[in-house]
């Protein structure tokens, strides 16, 4: 057992939980989920709209999950579905003026809260943490690509090659 490796992972999980809880509470006050907020931010940056599959890829969720997120945002009048000019079967998702207005009110508070969350770290520490987390993410992504399940083995606990 590598106690420090275990500590690293426990601390990452705990930090993720604390950040996610804080963000979820903030966005809930605006009637948004964390994923809904992130979808609006993606859409705000795309004047011509975005394909739902691209939103799913950027949010790291399934296409079914993004459909539910977009349905909720559309029901609130924050996004609209437009038919793609290139392919009438494909829809493009665009943020509405109401969605932009909501983000305009929310983003200053959100950015201030992000600064407050990270205020315990100095500029060099933030850069170091970004670098270390990036290295860990690349390593974990590479490991995930190497994971296989031997023939005849039940789904569940995969084994590395």
C-alpha cells in the first residue's frame, strides 16, 4: 500500500465534492444545475449555436444526458433549438436573450466565488497545482485507454493490460 497515493486520491475526491457542492448550491439559486450552467456558458461563446453532440462532448456527459439538460433549459426559455441550415435533421442549440441575461447576472458572483475558493493559494501555487493536476489527468486518461476486460470476465472490475 502506498499511503500517500491513497491520500492524494482521497483529497482529490473530497475537494471535488466540496467544490461541486458549493457550485450546485449557487446555481440552484438561479434555477440551474451545474451542467445547465456549463451548457449556457458553452452556448454563450457560440453565436451560431452548437450541435447537441458537441455540448455532450464538452460537458463529458452522454447524449441522452445532454438532451435532458437542454430540455430543462429550453423549458425555462434559456435556450432554443434551431434547425441546421446544412442538415435540416440536425438541430443547433442557441442561447436566448433570457439565457444571456441570466448569465450576465450570475457570472460576476460566480467569478468572485471562484477567486475566493482559490484565494488560499498564491499565484505560483495555483500554477503548480494546475500543472500537477494536468499531469495526473493525462496519466489517468492514458491508463483508462489501456484498461481491458478479458474475454469471459464479467463487467465490473476491469483489469489493466
